[in-house]
């Protein structure tokens, strides 16, 4: 996977910094565009499998990240978790559809105490 990302990063339209593996993609634009793509397919009776699968895998990635955190701590209650960085990319304050928001909501539901630290470049 890293070799494919490295090769894709050579394309100046994409760049390397957007191809790092992580707990799923975030941000409102890609999410919205992908959902629109899938819905347009429905209008033309064409199932957009790539888009649909991308959405499903992204949702699964977020849940897998939560499960990794949960497995790390036998019992989440009473633990304090710090989330470093809130936005889907650096140099923005946009947290719409950020993976961190999903994780914070899941952690707070179980723990009631999560510390968050926005990072600046």
C-alpha cells in the first residue's frame, strides 16, 4: 500500500501529504462528493460500487480505530484519553466529518472524559 501511495504522490495534483494511512478520511468535501456520486448513480439506476464501498470502508476504519483504543484499555471508564489534532488536515479549523469527532463522541459515551488538543503547524 505504501508503494502505491508513494507512486500516486508523484502526481502533483494529489501530492504525498494526502496519502498517509490513517483511521479513515475526514472533511466535508470528499465525504459530500462521494455521497453525491453514489446518489447520482441511483438516479440513473447504476450502482456506484466504488463510491459505495469507499464510504463503507471509511466507516469501518473509524470503528476499527475505536476498537483498537478500547482493546488497549481493558476498561475505558475512569481513563483519560487525549486526542491530539481535531481536524482532518493541518492548517484548517474545519472539523466537519473529522474522524476525531467520531472518536470523541464514542469515547465520551463510554468514558465521560476526553481531552482534546488542536494542533498547529
